C-alpha cells in the first residue's frame, strides 16, 4: 500500500492507483519500485482449460 500511495506502482509505464482495473486477456508489464518488474497475463478459467 505504501508503494501505491507514493505513486511507485506502474502498469505499462503509467502510474496507477488502487482503482486500476486489469483487462482480461491482455498482457501487462507491472513495476513496483525501481527494480521489481513482472509480466502479467489474465485469462478466464473457461479459456485456460
């Protein structure tokens, strides 16, 4: 929460807050702070079977 409050969380290069909603099926690059990166792809349970 401290990272969100300080504006240190970025999704696809843009600063986000707690109201950000991921798009289903899209791949996002997430950054928390200076060094923590991750790539996230959300899929529905129906399409993952």
